[in-house]
């Protein structure tokens, strides 16, 4: 793995040299854009709006539109905005882990101690594990400031980016059901259905079936075969048919249990 960020975690007056590594990877099929007329590969070009000519990467700068004019930024400007947070993830407070709403969680990163930081790293790991707390702090990655939480996992520390409160939309605009009355027998039957389908959480039981099926179609088309088209019509349950649908569902085996067995 290649480190995507290196710096320190500030823990009181203790600075722990660390490296961040991406904890996730993309498993989606790499699909390219093609011209439907001749199958030619479509490429993106970075074009100067005024001249129409392609611009090489080394000539490209970032800018911000301010008062109808662009202000061009240099690499030094991003660091100058917060020199400390480009190098240090300073833990500003400690919170109970389960008090953080899941809606705020974003990308996850493994934290590895850099040379000389092993003991301080272990101290922070064991302290967070013992107290059941997580450390909140801010840092700059790829010219953006991120709120982050440092959490203990199996034998290591994990950093997870958090969305700022301003990035989460309000649910007040949702058109939610009002004044709906449920029969007790419907609620009891739905509860039984939940009990029947309840299993111990095992992420390995879930596979990307869609990707596998799409790959089958790709291979079939590559060999000159015409893939069979599966038709599916979704029938929505009517409100006066809830009990019968729930009752019928109780007799059906859980697909997740079948996968896990």
C-alpha cells in the first residue's frame, strides 16, 4: 500500500508521527466510454476555453471565482491557509463512539505509526480502547479541510472522515406519511418476519452479484452470444393487503441465510 498522507496526530502535548493508508478499494468494473458508431474510445481533454487547445497537466492551476474573476492559487496558498492542519491531526476533543450519527461518516483510512512513533501510537490505541472513546480533530487532505475521528479497531487505529454539519441536508423537506394507523396484527406479523430474517452480521455473506452477472453478459457478448434478457415487474403492495403479504413472507427462506450456509 502507498501512503496518501503523512504527518502527526497531536494527543495533548504528544505528537505521534503517522501515515494514512486508504482502508477501502473500488471493486466496480472499469467501464470506458465508447462511440456507438465505431466503438472508438472516448477521451477527456483538458481544453483552454479561449484557445480551444489542450492544456498539459503541469500547466494547470486551481482557481476560485470571486467577484466574476478567477483568483489563481498556488500550492503554497493551500498550505498557508492552515500550515498546522496540513501536517498535524490535532485531537481537539474525545467523544463516546456511538454518539456519532452514522450519517456523518465518510472515507476510512488505516493509521500506521511512522518511525519513532510506535510507543506513543500504542499508548493512544490502548487509551481509546480502555475508555471507549474516539478522538475528534481536523486536518487538510488534497486542499480540503476534513473533520475526522480516530478510533481503535482490532489491533490498530482507524481514521474516518466525517461530514461537517453544514454538509448534511435537513429531512424537513421530505414528504413523509402522516396519520397512518396500523393494525396490531400487521405490526405483530412484521415483527415475526424480522425475527425470522435476523442473523448475526457477517459482511462476507454479501457479494456483488450485480457485477458478477454483468461480467457474464460481457463475456457472452465477447464470444458472439446474445445474452438472455431477464424481465422483472415490481408489484407494489397495496395498503389493504399488508397482512396477507407479511403472512406469505413468513414461509419464504431468507436469501442471506442461504448465502451464509
